[in-house]
C-alpha cells in the first residue's frame, strides 16, 4: 500500500491540475464575455432656455430675462401678458419673491388660472408659486416644497386645472387643481429612476426628463433625453403604467440620439386635443404633432444653439437660434419658415392669438435692453419688424427680487 502512494499522488496532482485549468478557462471565458457586453452610448443632455411664450384662454404670456449679469445676480426674470382681444402688453410679474432663478408658467386653453413657479435662487431650496385668474392683476401666493427643473415646460395644466410639476431631480409631482398646487397639496407621480426602469424607459435609455404635459383625455405625459439612437422619449401614464407615446422618426435620423426640448398640449383647428413636441435629433430640430392616434413629423431644420422656443395656437412652434435666425412652423403638415432678422435683444417671440397657414406672420418680438422692454410687430403681410410699444420695468439692481 505504501508503494501505491506515489502513483495516487501523481493522479491527485493531475486531477487538481485539470480542475485548476478548467477553472482558469471558465474565468477567462467569463471575463471575455463581460468585456464583450455593449455599453450605452454617452449623451450630453441639452435643454431649452427658460425664455418662452404661451397662449391660454386668458391671453398671451411671455417669460423673459432682463437687467444685467446673471453672474452678479443682476438678472431678473419678468412676466408679461397681452390679454385676449387686447393689443398692448403689460408687466405682471408676481411681486414679493426673488426671481433671479427664473420663471416657469403653466396655463390651459380652458378658462383656468395661470400658475407661475419661481425657480430657487438666493439660497432657497424650494419653489414659490403664484396663481392668477385675472390676467395677472391679482396673484395668490403658494408653495411647491421642492425645486422646479430648469426647463420652460417644468409645469403643465389641463382644462380641469390638474397640474404637473417637474422637479430638478427628474421627479414629477401632481396636484388636483391650481388651487391645490398653491396650497402645497402635491403628491408624487413618478421619479427619474422609476421612469428609466420602466419598459419604455429602458427601451430608449432614458437619462433625463426635460418636459411634462397633458395629452389626449388629460393623460399625464413626460419627455426627455434618450441614449439609445433613433428613439424619441415621450411617455404617457395610463392606468398607473408608463407607456411609450413618441413618434417614429424618419429613417435618415435613425442613427441620431433624440432629445425632447419641449412638450405641450394643443387643440388644433377642426381636430381634437393633441400634443406638440420639439425634438433635437443629432444637430437637427423637428416638430412633431399627435392627434392621439398618430404622429406627424416635420422636416428637420438645422439647429445651432437654441436661444428660446415656444408653442402657439393650432400646434404652431417658434425658435430663436444662436446664429440669429428665427424659424416658425404653423402646425402639422406645415414647413419651417424663416422670419426676417429679429431686433437686437429679442428674448421671445409670441404668436398671434389664432393659428393660421401663414406661419410667422402676426408675431410679436419682445426685446430686452437693461430695464426696457420693446415690443416689435411683424404684420401678417410684412417683411420687417415695426416698433409698437416700450415698457419700462422697475429693476432694483443689487437686490434679489
């Protein structure tokens, strides 16, 4: 028996060597398998600046920044209104709250209150609110105990007054009415991690939420930036579940990452309630419209940096671009049209109160210089801007409100 031990030792060593070799091969294969896994493409999130305009049942509203340098906290955001049926603009910024961080507006086509949110500044960690039912003559103060996102479509309202708020961390809150919103009666609808982990969120590789709105049947909607190429990240909440609700993009844009810069509800002429979106696909901008059953996507327009953007009646869309261009499109089926060069200092464009086939005509341009706002008009058959109104805004430089 003692003589057999060397043989057994040799067999044991051989078996051990085989086992170790097998383990090493498994580890190498596992490492090779891990290295072969695809990693999601990186994405630099792009959002639209806060300067914008919107048209509600009360009238046309514009959000612009005035004053001086933002770095020295001398930039002050202002709210202006042109009531329905009127031709003159008025300053109606809600008083008593620091507005250096920016303003966000939400209103509906129905006769519901206008709700204004203040982005945090001057050390605030929450967003004050203000509500008006009389075109800004009187404001009711309120509070959202969180920070609104730094995007123009961070709030939305439906015809019943239900309100959505997009927070800086990508979470979405909901209030039953504008009055409930100002009373601080908000509840959570979803978070960025939850939306990104949903089936449509995973399908698009959602990395940021950039806008909220209401779709047909007053369905809550959210939109953002997707890492997966060729997918427009627009989602609708139906029965407590988020579903993909975005358009299919032209094949030529299938290799581009898509980011939604704006989202709004619209009531196009002779149609039911729908949705309009502003998309950035690679270096191209597109508008897209949904009537609840299908999407219509515009031809692209070369982007460049977006200085300001907004939506108008009948699904119209306007853009101010970094190279000085201004582009408008009248609605589904329309084409982009360049406006005459806008006046210096233009912060926002405002569409006419009613939509029409002549995109770009009837627009106002609101231009800021220090504490002075100049309103320019483009006649429906015009090719040049005409000065119409000058508003002096009382700005206390060096203050925080």
